[in-house]
């Protein structure tokens, strides 16, 4: 019994060290760029394109155009809300220190800015916050926002 108590105490100490030792954005320069678009009441779009821009360039300095994005859904969550998931192509690197534009079917545009990492590398580099157009997005393992945050697409 005493051995089990020591093992539990040691595990708690190790977890505490790991969860507080990496707390800067430099420890998490990239994030998993899955996006969940909530209140999606139409069929799955045919095409989604993600663009990466220099951070704070007002979307004038294009750094990267990703291949066609992967999409799935619409799905229904536990509360009955329909959503789709959009992800950059497998193997894509998406830096936190950038802005992104997602264009769906050439018609709907989402500008993703103010991405802030928690810097918690041992926890898989979850996000602290992000913004999509005029909306505050929910951010942790993915960036979640409503379809209503979209605006008519203006192009690249």
C-alpha cells in the first residue's frame, strides 16, 4: 500500500513538471488546423481551399496555398447541432504565427486570425483562442465557429 502511495505521488510530481515546463508559443509553433463549422444546414460543400498569410499583413502577403482541404460531414453533435469538419491536407504544417483564409465552394470566406497557443506541448499544443472574421472562435484542439461568421468570398 505504501508503494502505491509513492507511485501515485511520483506520477503527480512528474505530471506537474511536464504540464508547467513548456508554456511558451515557441514550444508550440504549429497547431492542428482542424476547423469545425457549426450550424451547417446544407449538404457537404464540394471544395474548400485554405490559404496561409503573413500574420497581421491584412491578408496581402500570401505565404502558402494548401492543396484541396479534406472535408467530412455534415455530422450532428450530442446537442443536435449539425457541423462539418475541414482540415488541411494530411501532413500540412500550420504555424500559429500566421493568418489563414478558408474559402468554401468559392462563395463563403472565413478569415482566421489572432491564433494563440497555450504553449502546452505535453498536452499536444492546444489553442487558447482564435478569431474568425468578426467572431470569437472556440479554440482548443480545433477552431470551432459558426457558419454565420462567413462572408461572401472575395478571392485569394
